C-alpha cells in the first residue's frame, strides 16, 4: 500500500465515522 492509498483509506474511514456509520470509532477519530 502506498502512502497515498493509506491517506485515502484513512480519509474515507474518517468520513464514515463523521457520518455516524461507525459511532464506536468516533472518539478515536476525533481525539
């Protein structure tokens, strides 16, 4: 996995967290 791919994956996960799809992960994303 390249750095760009890792960044894009992290961004997508962050968007899902903020959308409320992974509320359990939200504290980790926002901390």
